[in-house]
């Protein structure tokens, strides 16, 4: 999958190298290699929103938006409609309640997004905006393994040059938000709005970049975009206020909001 036009790039891009690596792996595994371009979609659905957010003073996360709009929307639909695929497998460190081979597939009950076994490499944060339909037909083979175990398996299978490649880093880092009060947009629920949150207004929340992501134990239940913050923590210290508060619009459905890409 190619999302960036090299004609628009004046820096260093590894897209060609990654495509060559993917083709080499496919040849060794004796499976067909196909390349599809979503350059236009990425520009309109991800990059343009990033620019707008930066101009507005936000620090957006392109990985969350790319997963939501490109990988698990454009690419997923391409795989289902044009290739007639049964499911889409990605290298994300995550799991679902349907199992690594969809052995527990049950569309009536819906699928739940679960943390990876490797808690350090867990990527459910970046998948917290993926829609229910795509997640039901997605598998994450790496979710039950640690990063080190995956590397050992790759080395044993003869993929040394891939296993020894340096790890990629996030595309952006959000500065610290020194405040105890956050206000978000309408949340996206992966399965359904959690009853405890609706009743008690209390939930485990991870905040990083421009998002607040909600968890129930090992389950990632959804996320909401942080729109603004309250007084600085220094001002609150003078007033001796209590714990952090997150204000989100409730109730909400799991449908994608419009026109916001989040």
C-alpha cells in the first residue's frame, strides 16, 4: 500500500525499499505481491487534516487517522470488494475477541479490541478509532507474541534482513499538557458505550497526542479527540484542586462523526 507520492517528497522516503522487502517476503512464501495506491485518499483524508490541525495549534496523530480512514477503510474495502478477501491481516500489536484466526467469529455479538500480549508494544491506542465492521474482519497475528519472540520466529524462518531492520518511531510527539481538565469531542465507541462510564462517569483513560483513549482492563473501548484543556496545573495548584477531569459528550453511538475525520 503506497500512501505518498514521491514526486511531492523532497526528503528521504523508504517506500520503495519497503515495497522491495514486501515483494521479497512474498516470493519466499510463494504468495502473490500486489501494490495499491491510496495517495489521493491519504492527501485528502489524512494529510490535509493534519495541516489544518497544525495551523489551528493542535498536535494531531497521523497514525490514528491513517488507520481509521486509509488502512481500515480504503484498503479494507479494496481487499473485500476487489480481491474478495475473507479477512485483512496487519502487523499491529493488538488482539480481538474473535481470535487470531477468527475462530470465535460472531458478528451478532460484535468484536472487541484487546491489548496485545506485549504491553510495551501494544498498539490499540492507534486502533481506537477503527470501525466495528472492519475490525470484525481483521486479524492481528502478532498480538499473542512479544516483539522479541516475533524476531526469533522471523530469524528462524530465514528473514534475517527484515528482523534486523531498525524499528520505526511515531511520526509526531505531543507536548505535555499541564492541566487537570480536558474537554473532548464526541467519542467513537468500538463496540458500544460502556455502561459504567454512562452511569458513574468514571473510566480508565490514556491521554497522549490529541486523543483520550478509554480502556476496560485489557479492552480498548474507544477514544475521543481532545478539543481543549482547562486551566493550567500551576493555576489549579494554587487553588488546591483535586484529580484530573475529562469531559466528554454523552451519550454517543459508534457511528463515525461528520464532518470531523475523528
